[in-house]
């Protein structure tokens, strides 16, 4: 979660105030403990603003250093990769460092065999990733509940290997995971079978809402399972068009307030096909900066 110095200072001030109230006898000690925990969670509910680089993929293909500079100027502090744009991990890490960016996660495909994870893990270590996220599955998985169970088994197996390298696996959703099949919701089947000790979930808030889900209710049902989020907004029904953060109907303030329940650690802005990628990032970042907390 956020290590932002401003968040820490706010937490300290509020904590000292609560302790002073307890010392004066105006607040019972058990209530102080509860209130301090609330302050701690609230102060850490908002991670630094991140971006899934798929949003700016065209810009990255043309000019990686220039794009990183523009993102940093827009207030982006963390990035999530979806490919490395023909650069080696050490070279890309040097560019991240140059622009004050970190990369806690990357989207990666599942390799054809277990040995194929080794170079993926090597790249993750070089770039400072903590999570490797599988972002999409094809019809071979989506065709049956057994396909989803098999996917969970693959992720669990990869997660065990990743854990030996100090890494974690995760799965990123779209909306098709929530279409019932054979009387079950595939996403529920996936969560039930995933090993929470080595595999997490990256919840794309937009796709969940488009599928008719309530992210806050999901957090409550599966506490701590969602350390990674994708942030994009949803227009009104029936279309639920994809929009920049703050331009639609999703209550991001309420969801961030539930970040402690979700287990939130990193949140990445994303827009799949923005008309102007940099303007989209700037608009979403500005909207996030206006949220309370």
C-alpha cells in the first residue's frame, strides 16, 4: 500500500490527536484502538497513481523515454507493463529509474510449458515486478467450467514456482468471466480453486461493473484477494461505455474507502482505446487526485 510521506504525516497527526483524547479521558482506550486502526487503513487506502502501459502503447512504440517523461509529469508513479517494447529488462529498468517510476506488476501470457516461466521471472526480477498477471484467456478456457478449473490449476502451479523467486501470480478479469455457464459463474469457480497463498486477483473495476457486479460486495465476499485494481470509468446503462476515471458512474471514492477490505496495494489507470492516450491519462490522474483521502 501507499508509502507516500504525506499519507504517513496525516496518519501521525490524527493518531496523536486520538491519543491525546484518550489521555484526557474523553475517549475510551478500546475506542482509541479501533479508531487508530481506521486511521491506519484510511491513510493507506490510496496507493500512488499507476498506469497500465497498454493505454499508451502507441506512444511507447514510438518513444519510450519521452512517454515516461510525460507520464511522470502527469503524476504517474507506477506502471504496469504489457510487453517491453523491444527493450531488454535492464535497459527498461534504467529508463524507469531515470524518470522516477517503479513497476510492481506486468501482464504476461501463460507460456507453453513450465520451463517457459524462467525467463519471465528473470525479467520480473530485473524490472522490480512483484506480480505477474495473466490478463486474458481464449475460448479454450471459456468454453467450460472445467476450462476455468484447469486455468486455476495452471496459475497455482505457476504461483508455486513464482513464490520461490519472491513473486506472485494474479489473474485480470474482463466481463466474460461473469457470464453464467452450467449454472455457475466462472469467476466464482476460478476464485474457489485458486490458491490464495500464491495467486491474487487484479480486479478491473470497469469490466466488473459492465458485467453487473458490485466491486464492494466482491471485496467483502473475498477479503484481501484484490491487491491490484484497474481503474477506468463506466458510462450509464445500457451501453456502459468505457470512459476516463471521473467521467462516468463508478464511485471511486467509495471503492477506495473499501481498499483495506480488498487488500489493495496498487491501482492502475487504464483505457483500452483512448482517442488521445496522454490526455486520457492526464484526465484520469486529475480525477483521482481530487478524491478525498
